[in-house]
C-alpha cells in the first residue's frame, strides 16, 4: 500500500519563495523577447524606408511635384533642418519622402543626407553642382529611438537608438541632373543636409 504524505505548511512556503526568486528572471526573459521583437521590427522599417528613400534620391525622384516640376513636399512635421537656411527643396523633399517610407512615429525619427565629394574622399560634398552626377554616391541615414513597449527593459536600453545608413550609386543623368545641380540638391554642411539628431547622438556615421 502506497502512503501519500500530505504537504507540510513549510513546503508550501518554500515553493512561494522559490517562485518569488525565479519570477523576475522569467518576466525579464518574456518581456525581453517581446520588446526585442518590437525593436527589431522598428529596425526593419527604418532600414527599408532608408533604402527606398536612397533609391528615390539616386534617380532624382525626390518626392511629389506640381505641374511645373517643383517639389511640393518640403515640410513634414520634422525637426529643424540643418543648416536652417539651405535653399534645397530637393533635399527637404527627399527627407520627407524617406520619413514617409519609414512609416514610424514622425516626432522621433531623424534623417540625414550626404552626397559624396568627388575631390575629398570619405567626406560629404560641398560642391553639389558638380558632384550630383551619374556614378557618384548618395548616402541616406536615419536614427530612431529603441524603446521598450512594456517598460520592463527601459533601464537596460538607456538612450539607445536604431540607426541605419544606405549608400547608393546615382543613376540620373542628362537634363534632370543639370536641373538638380542648378537647384543645389545638397547644402554645404557635413552631413550635407540633415535634421537635428536625437539627444546625445550625432551623425558621425553618415559618411560616404
């Protein structure tokens, strides 16, 4: 005959203590997986949007145009352009186009553009009238905060951001290239044209 010994009160208390010790680790793993999924999804959105924006810029398709060929999307609720006085509607339009293609919270994302210099390797162009041409490189960059949807991982994420950089070969020549060069696609700043970066971050990675 098998005798089952009833649990003692002390054993039940021990189980509660063990669960209390293990529960934080289990929750960390569970919510960590959930948050990682959201952050990775944000990364994919940023990456794909920047790729699409770079492709548009490479063929001088910077955004919507009116009947006269003027770029109509030069403002998109983004932060201040740097420099604030650069005249390029093409650059503004491409920044807005890239933001649209990323499709995340517009108040959090930042975009930068860099047209490679043909005279000073590894730097952004300061002479776009000659550097926006077939075969040269256009770089489009973005940053977006890595946030914990559950809030459980905020202490571990700190001020982390998702960043991406896409360099693409310019494929537009002829009349369109000349018009863009005349209008000055990119400003004379490094990076060429950009939005104010997120707090504590910079655009040092946005180079050719």
